[in-house]
C-alpha cells in the first residue's frame, strides 16, 4: 500500500529483542557492554562463573521495558531459578560508575537527528523515570558525543525514531545500554524546550512530502534502440 509506518515492524522487533539489539550494535562497531544470552540455569552459571571475576552482571528480561525485572548479579546464588525467567538468562556486564547518586542519559533520535536528551539521576543504579529517576538537562559539554552515538545506534537497528540509553563509565567511556523503538518521553519533555511529539510529526510529514514530490517528478524518457536486423 506504500503507507509509511514509523517505526517499522522490523525495527520494533530488533529493539524489543534485547539480544538482537546488542548483536546489531556490536556489528556496527558501537560500544555496548559485554553481553551473553544463556538457556538454562547451568549455562547461565557457567557464564557467570567466567564473568563475575571481572565485576557484577546485570540480568535483564530478554523482552522488557522501563527497568522492570532487572537484577544485579554479584554471586552465582543471585541467579534466579529457571522457571522465574522462562529458562532464558540475558546477562550484561555492569558498567561501573560513581554513585549514589547514579546518572545515565536518554537521547531521543528522529529521522537521523538528535531531537532532545536528558540525564536521569537516582539513588538507585536503575535510573528509569518510572522507577524514581529524576530527569535533568544535559550540560553542553559532552552533548556532541552523546548525539553521535545515539544517531548511530538508531541507524544500526533501522529505527525512524528511538530513545537511546547511554551510560558513562568510571573511566569516562560511553556505553550504549538499550535502543527503545517505542520510547516514552514525558520525563524528557519536562526538561527540554523542543516539542518532541511535534518534531516526530514534522519529520514524518516531511517524508510524505518528499515522497509525493519524487512521485510527481517527470521521469526521463528512455529511448530503446532497435535491435540490429
């Protein structure tokens, strides 16, 4: 039907499945924590035994949002029973950072450009706004690096618009944690002047206008030479 859909079903699927998101980020050469997907408790324990000497791990639901179901794994005994996680263990290196208070960043990308960004501050290492994180404006210093990473992450998953979660480690390096293809933005909107909903609508309308203009443009006539007799 040639009806544009933002985001596409494919982009949503890539972001909803955290393991696919991580694969695509890694494949694009973008910084993201070491990540493992294990089936069954025994395999998860093998992974944890190998990785925990480096530092804690974060257990996340393979399909989840808004910080629900996330757990910090410091010892093998912290791993939940298989039936609690449907036998799927998505484990990610915990990015060590100063705190409390803890801080991370949410960058909103639309049509290949950064629309807005915020930092989220919390006494808990899980900083989602719906979990008590407090949104704040981001200082100008460092905005360019955050924007560049977020735009690249959004492109890696093929999202037309996305909320990209980024954290800065103790050593100053940035890591992309997640790319959200269905991002909420009420917290972000509270600390930025730009109208985010309007920015999305404007970008989509521009796409429609560009497509209409391209369709209406005259096509060059191609002359087919007769075959030699």
